[in-house]
């Protein structure tokens, strides 16, 4: 059974940092496209940062560019999202998503297109507030 478990969310002040983790069981994250997505109250879901499976290239949404960094640790079967200079508008539930059938070829595609077939975690809440 495949499970993705996010952790690391919490309450942080504006300008602060958090590191989210997504650990998988039942599948290997090596060489597969993975993404971090968020859903804020009253807003559409957004792909914030993704990493390709083939060459490790990353893609970040304009809203988080130069503040958020996605990375993976194959030995720990975990993907991370380092979030710096957090803003109140970064508040939301953050989810990781894994390319189930290894069809996705680029990080940008992973962040922009939802094929409805992939694995998702249950999310971790990030609240940025003073």
C-alpha cells in the first residue's frame, strides 16, 4: 500500500522559515517526478515547486520563486520543501504528489498539469501569521 506522509507544518511568523518533508512508503521516490502543492482558503490549488524524475531539474511557481526550494533524499525516500521568507499569503495546506505511472517528463509539467491519477499525501498545514 502506497502512503505519502507530509510533516513539518506549523505556525510561523512572517519572514520565518519552515522545512516540509514528504516520506513515502510502498514506492520509491527515486527517478520519479514529485511536486509540492498548496491549497489556501478560498483559493485554487497551486503547484508551488516540483522536481523531475529524469534529470532532477526543478520548477517553482512565480509566487514562491527564490524563496522555496524542493529537493529529494533518495536514501531516506523523502522529498523536502524548504520555505524561506514566508509571507501570510503562503498560508495553506501543503500536499505532496507523486507521478504514479512515471508519465510526466518535466518538473513544470508536474506543477501545472493534474492528470487525476497520481498519489497524494493528506497534507500539512502551514500558517504564516504574527
